[in-house]
């Protein structure tokens, strides 16, 4: 049995994962594309205390390394198989839906993009894809997959996302989603950004800025690139902070929409006042399915 804990940012996924790992003899596999990298601990909201629970694919890659969903698929499946072979429960925790699906379904990735799209920007390619496949779950910066989906449509006359619905689930899996009322969630996101600033987000970003690292690992998460503009004198600190909050709220909205459309989740409303009630509710549900 594999358990997935996912949902928008700031819904308590990490805490729930650790709780379930203790209750179900589990080990956690990180399913957040940014937390795989070392550094940017504050920007990516890495959990500080793992409470003795083994975490995989967490703080493993250098910020300068290129780590793709194809790499994650291979690593995650290897780890899932190892955990299951030891009689324990793999628990995937994170908000990168494509990583979760790639590890659990029989996705196959193309190795190369076609030359016919050379010179066309990622934004333009993505707009082309949205015209023929508005429900795509492919990230606009994943050029190879965007082109693969365009070619699939050309060859088959139907969206690639329709094909994905037919992918086979490789493991017996329980999918858990955490959600919250929008206004409450947005409030939590704003407060979390304030806390990140207090805990040293500016100093963390400044260190990366001074090292002149501008890799995908640095420029993808919300926070560093917005503060880079502040360091460059393009905006004030307040403007940068407000932009981080705004982008984080919009990201949470996109996450929920994507999860709701692309994953078969059992949703649970987060009880922020007493999170233990959410934990107990999810545990009871899982136990009823085993």
C-alpha cells in the first residue's frame, strides 16, 4: 500500500505525513520538486524536525544540478519498491502533482524534442498546447513534454491529457488531499510569508544571489527571484514581499484546480485550530481502506 498526501501549499501536508508515518510504520518520499535540493530551506518551507521519520529525496541535490521529472520517476519507484520490500508503508508527501503521477502511473517520457519547434519560445509552445489540450497538466517550462504532447495531438487528433487518464496505476494507492476555505488559506499563506521573512528568507536569498546561482532550482520556487529584484534595486522590500504573497496565493489556487481535475483524491478540510482532528480523520479513513 502506498499513501499520497498532497494539496495546495500551507495545508499541513508535511505534518500529516509524519503523523501517518508513525502510525503506519511508514517512510516519507518527498514529492516537492524544490525540496529535493539542498539550500533554500526557508524559501521552500522545509520541515525542520522530521521526528525520527526517514525522509527520501529530501535535501539530496545541489542547486546547480538539473533534476527532472524523469529522474524523479526512476528514483521514486526504486525507493517505493525498497520500502514495500521491507514491509513498510511508502508515503509520498508534496505538492508537485506531476512528480506524484509520474512515480505511480506508467508514464513514459520522450528523450528528445523535435527540431521543427526550434526557435519557438516555451511560452509560445505552451499557448499552442493549451489551444488543443486546455486540461494539460504539463508545466510550461517542461519543453520536451510540451512538444511531445503537441506531437501526440498531431498524430492522434486527441489531447494527450485524455491518454493520461488511461494510464495504469502501478501500486495499490490511497490518495489524500488537504484543502481549506480560500480566505482562510490565503490568510495562512500571507502569515507564513511573514514568518519566512522573520526566519531569514532575505539572508538566505542574498547568499544565493551573491553566489550568482540562477539555476532552475533557484528560479522555480516563489521567493528567491522576487528578492533578487529587490537586491537589484528594481523594487522595494515591501513590493517584493507583497509579490511573494500574491504569487503564493495564485499558486495555491492553481494547485487546487490541477489536483481536483487531474488526481482522484479523497479531500479533507484542514482544521487549523486543532490539526490533530484532521490527522485522526485521515487515519481513520486510511484504516477503513486497508
